[in-house]
C-alpha cells in the first residue's frame, strides 16, 4: 500500500486567484516512510505573496523570483504520486489549490476518492481537540520543536508521523512486515483498516514441559464443570484431528 503525505504553501487563501508556492511530498509504503520525497519552491507567475501568508510560512516574492513555475514541476509531481493515495491535513485546502493549478494547465482534477483527510480522522478520534498539526504532534510525542514556520516538506514529514499514529499503523504492522503485503485493506470514515490473513502455521508454544504439567494439574483441580476443562478437551480434540 503506497501513500503520499503532502502539503502546500500558497500566496493566500483563494485558490481561484492565489497560487501554490511550495509543495512537499513524502512517501509511505505499508505505513512506513521509505525515505523518498520531493520538494519544490514554485514561482507564482506574478501573484504576490500576501503579507499574512508570508507571516505564516516566511516565503517572500524575492525567494520565488528564480524558481520554476508549476507547469515545470508538474510531471515530476504527477509521476511521484502516480497510483498512490494522497494524505493531507485539512485536505480540502491543499487539494483545492492543487486542482486549481491543474485546471490552469488543462489537467484533470485529483480524484477525491484518492484523498485522505487527517484532520477529519483526528476530529473523529479526538472530538474535544485541538487537532492542529502542532497539537497532534504534542499529543503523540512527536518532536516539532524545529517548526518555527510552516513549510511544505517539514509539515509533510511531521504529518507522516502523525498519520501513522492516527491510524494505528505502527501497531498494525509491527513485526508483520512479511505478511502485510498479503493484507486486505478496507476504508471506513477515511480510516484505513488492515485485515491480515491467517497464519499458514500456528506459532509453536513457548511453554516448557514443567509449565504445561503445572497447568494440567491446576485445571484438574477446578472440578468437572470448569470452563478450562472444556477448552482443554476441545483443544485436545482439535490436535487429534490434525494428527
């Protein structure tokens, strides 16, 4: 399962007029970072950075003067996200700006079924909030002390860690790297759920003979109607059938 965590920075808040000026994407494979990422600063083609936006991300018009326009980075971006789910925090904002840029270039919109909104997941999981990226980093013990300004790549990297915690990805795949490729995935309320296949062979017991004998003695002392005796009998019958 391949997912791309992405973030944008823009000249302002209106995708009809404002432009994307920074784009950062981080790749996850089976909920683990692969180390692959892309990052672009983008010339907004005559659209000035609004002072309020600059106060948030610190990117000025001068910083962007010699940067490529969106059309120049389009192929690299589309190649990187090909076939992957797209994950963003407050995804409507970022996808709205990406779609506006794609429309200007005559490209099809991002399919909304590909998009996962971590803000929506966080609001369901933590309805009392707060659910900003900084707040979620604090909740999950993720170090964001180096985040003095918003930045597309830095925010995507932090969001990747938050997303893994939000969907239980570390717990779902820990120690199961060999079988996770065979897992089925269902999506409920924007939350991906891994359903792992049965083990081909049962795990061997870790109990020694003396521990098994002590358990049998304890079960024998519980009386004829004890639940443990019924379970032990069923387990013994199952072993006999397998043999």
